[in-house]
């Protein structure tokens, strides 16, 4: 064990030295340690639909946060370890880890940037059995990811902008389902601000996923090119070419689409425009394409884009608006995604691309002593190739939460969360699960480093009801 800890320390010191070694200036370093103990009573500790058993779970945790800034670099490290102890069934005692690491460093006159990310999270083993992800009652698995990226940017005298990146990542899960590593590259070449009469864009992206469980490799790519004139009396004509492809799961060819055609933008404001184009398709019928962007002030932005891709019509919409005490955002996207362990269901084909349609709505009201937040989300995932009902899933949900500061040391919090999952399984066929959770808590900052809170929770779902009481004491060093 001593050798293992020693090797980890050497690796950490090597990373820090490589990122921040510079004798000319000193980096700013902040390190905090924390610990907590938590006692939870549940009247249905096994989340059973019948024959409920009450029980107590104690959770002991320790963690640290480190931030280093300076010398054109930044490093952030946040780690917690949790040990649960069950009074009813000691076989459920378990150790959990959570990690978030980010490091970045700029070189060569800030043109070259190296980034590194790592995380350890816990997610539901399968959403068909129990989508609950808390340590006490959830059936979770540990998910580990590591990402590294090299980015190069150049802007010679403002005549053109160049952006290039190389990416590598690896993902592993505690149960080995869906483990893979990937490599990718991005190249963006466009005109700089010194070019006044015309503009161009070449944007190429490529990504390859290699499964750890099979011999298969899957890849996707897209290319977009534009060439046109800068706005004259608000009008900007241009020509666009677009092509994308996603490899088929049998390895024979790709699902692809592409088009080219004339387009025009009309700017009624330097940051706001409407766009219309007619695209000649490489594979399918020709079509009209449209977009607009409304950005009258820094506090308001609305963007919309419609096109046609190999899976059909595709829409993208986003809205952000902020006034003094209220902030709202709406975002809708349709994109092709690879396997995501968060939404895993037994029997699904984890080596097939899926079409994801996602909508999220967020609204926050911030008052002098209170705040209210509303979040609504929907997600629909559909296999691209097979008409496989097991792969078709819909997730709906929302959360409303409120916080009120009673005094300089005490805060009252409350929330309501609702989730509905619609999917198909091999054993039960079409299935609909819902989860409702009511929370209320009182947090008191006893001193600068010590805080305590008490909370109560009521949960009911399509499979169980549970009432929970909780007491927690936290210390920050």
C-alpha cells in the first residue's frame, strides 16, 4: 500500500511540476480538507413494495479540494470518499469515490494549450430496476473517465484564424459494460478580423470509438465549408457545403448525408440576422434550410436552425434571457450520440449510434434573501438502424427548489422532483416508471468551519414508498 501511495504522489507532483514550473512567478495555491458524518433513518431501507423494513445508515466521508492558479495554468482537484454502514444488512456496507480533476496549461505565447480531465462518478446500474443514484438506497456502479486534449490556435496578423485539436479519452465502468476509449481531431480554418470583403470557413471533425469488450471500432465525422461576401447593406451571400457520416454497426459503410447550395444572411443588427438557403442533397431530395439569431443586448440571445440530415428533419433552438433578478434559458437539440451508460437498459445494443432529442428549460429567480429555481427536461433516444424497441427510451422530469436565508447562519431549503421513464425491456415489455421526491432541510453554519443540517424526505415511485430523516455534521479545515 505504501508503494501505491508513493507512486500516486509522484504522479501528482510530476503533473503539478509540468504545469506550473516557472521560476519567474509564483502560483496561487489553495488547499482545503473536509470531513462529515451523517445519520439517516429510513422506514423502507430496501425500497420494497411490500414488507417494508426500517433501518439506519451512517455515512462517513472525507475529502479535499485543491486549486492552483498561475504561470498560464490552472489545476483543480476535488476528491471525496464515502463509507456507508447499514444497521440492517452489513453486506450493503460499501465504499464510494467521487473525483473531479481539471488541469490546463498554455505554452508558446498562449498558442498551445494542454488540457487534462478526470472524473469518478456513480450512476444507476440500470434505469429499468432503480434509477436512484444516492449511496444509501441506489444500486449504483462507479464510472471512471480520463480525457486529454492538445489545442493549437493561431491568428497571424488577423488575416486568418486557425484552430486544431487532438483528443483522447477512456471510459471504464465498475461492471465493464460499455467500456471504450476514443481518439478524435478537429480542424477549423477561417478568415480573421482583418479581412473586410469576404469570409470563409472550413470546419472538419473526426472521432473514433474503440470498444474494450469487442473487436469493433466505430467512427463519425462531419465537414462544413462556407465561402461568401461580408455584409453589404445588411446582405451577405455565400455558398455552403456540408457532409457527415456515422459508421454502421456491422462495419459496412456509413449512414451519411450531405448537401451544398447558395445561402444569404440579412443583418438588421451587427449581432442579429436571418438566414435562408436552398440545399442540393447528395443522397436525398433537395430542401430549404433556415436559421436566425437575435442578440439585441448581451442579456438576450435567441438562436434557431433547421436543416435536413440522414435521419430526417433536424432542429436546434436556444434562448437565454436575463434581467436583474430573473434568468431564463431554453435549449432544444437533436444530435447523434454514442452509448451513454447513464441510460443503460439490459438487452440494448451498446454498439449502435442513437438519435437523441433533448429539451431543457431552466429558470431562476434571485431575491435578497431567497431564490427559486425551476428545471424541466425531456430526452428521447432512438436507435439509428434497428427498429429495436428496447433501444427506444423517453425520459421526462423536472425539479422546483427554493432557498430562504433565515439569518446570517441559517438557511431553509425545500424541493420537489418528478421523473418519468418510458422504455421497453426483455422481461417486462413496455414499462413506465415514475419517481417523486419531496425534500426539506435546515442548514446552520455553527462556525466558520463547522455546519450541521437536518432534513426530511418523502419519496414515492411506481415501485415503493419511503420516508427518510437525516442529520449531518460537516467540518472544513
